[in-house]
C-alpha cells in the first residue's frame, strides 16, 4: 500500500528511511518482540502505530537503553496507558517518559518534569513520546511529497492524564 492511503502500511525499507533505524536493528526488534509488524510471507508490514513505537524505541536506544530496558519500557507504557503508546501520544498532551535506575516515570507537563528532576536523587534519561509521534508524521509527509498524510484518529488525542505514576 502507498504512503498516502487511508490505513497505510510501510515496508521495512520505508521504516528505515522514516525512523533512521538500521535494517538489522528492525529485524532484531521484530525477532525479540519489541515491535512486531504484520507479515505477508517474508515481508514485514508496519503501521503508523508501529512507526510511533519504533521512533520512541530508537530514541531510547540512542540514549543508551539496553534491549532489556526497552522491553521494560514497553511493558510500563502498556500498563500505564492500558494500550499501545500510539493511542495516547498526541499533539494535545505532551507525554514525557523519564527513566532512572529501575524506575520509569510518566509526566504530562514541563513543570512536572522539572519537579521530578529537582526531586530525583539520581540522573534521569528522558524522551518526549508526543514529539516522537510528531516526527514520524513529518517523515511520512516528506515521503509523500509534502502532502498531508492522513493519520488515524488516535493522533488527534483522547486526553487523559497519567502523570505521577511510576513503576517499581
């Protein structure tokens, strides 16, 4: 399917171009069940949902997260959101994931992030989940020749705050 279809699916080559992940890394994350795409024979087919998660995982990996930590992040986000990341990350609510030691924190405002950083007794790594979704959309639009790519309704956001929660 093409990039500008209503429910687009992306090839591995397109995912590599959009996210900057290497083909081998993409294959490895599929094998390790970090992000599992649909399959048609030997071909992988990725959705916007997969792209959003891959963008976040890629950013966390660049910041030094191990594969084990990525698995924990995926579990943490599913627990906090009650579903996949893409269903909550939106331009309306800025979700910030911070990690320190064995704990993960999810905040929804810059003030909450600053307060957590002030109160923390250890260094924290952070990533804005909403920004990752926005970057994916921009990359998809760029591939589509600058035309606006239609996004599923979940990118418009549902609201809902999960601030203040943390995993043990």
